[in-house]
């Protein structure tokens, strides 16, 4: 059972897919991520006063957490019918449909962006070994604002080659999981 940890929907229960292919980000890790986002010297404006992108969304927990904290809009992207159904159910139960869009898309091959996002979450399957290429594709398709923050969750030992237009502002390690918080540079 997952719960939103802060904001307007604090303690609300979020439904998760039954599939073993998804692994929701733990509450401890989510708290660490959002503590960094809320207090980082690299963020020169209220981080949640932006459009959020939740890619490989699963239950949509990261985007829902942002909406609870005041994000103006969130686009959820996943390629699983079960995940799309769960995300829509969570959005309906929280009455957040008007602040969001759910898109079925293979995140390995993004389409050209129609709008830009200031904060993006990427939580691909741990078997995904080419995340650097995925991030580059999203950047090339125009999905990120000038100083966008991208949060990438991976297995701790998975190799990651930092793309040229990004810098790591923080890495968080808990057990076998590592989260990299990246900033798009100019």
C-alpha cells in the first residue's frame, strides 16, 4: 500500500499495478528525492510551480506526489495498459483529471514534444541499460525547459553515462537503488 507523503493529498492511498514488472519507489526514497528537490540550491524557483512529466509512470506515484505539492500539471507516460488504467483510476479518485494527461507511449522512442516540462521523473525497468540514450532522445525531441530537472531511478550498479547537456546535482543511494537528480545545462 502506497500513500502520498506530503501536500494536499497527504496520506491518500494510491492504487498500484498487480504486475511484477513495476516496482514503486519506496516512501523513504520518495521522501529523500522530494527533500532534495525542495531545498536544492540549483532550483531558483518553487519547484512544484511547473509542469511535471512522469515517464515509465507505473502507478503515477511521482507525478501524483507533485500534484499534491502544487504542481500546475502532470503528464503521465507508460506503455502498459494496466498502468494506464491504474493511473487514470488514481487521478479520478483524487479528482485530478483536469490537471493531467495520461499517454500510452513507448518511452524509449518519444514523439516530438508539444510542450516543455520543468521537472521530469524517469523510472525505467531495471533491465533498461541504455538510459543515457533515452534521456538524449527526450531532450532532442524538445520535452525539457531550459533548466529542467530530471530524476532517474536505477539499480545501484547499472552503468550510466552522463549526457553532455546534463549535470548531476545529487545522487541518493538506498539499499540497491540509486536515484540521480540531473539538471539540464545550457
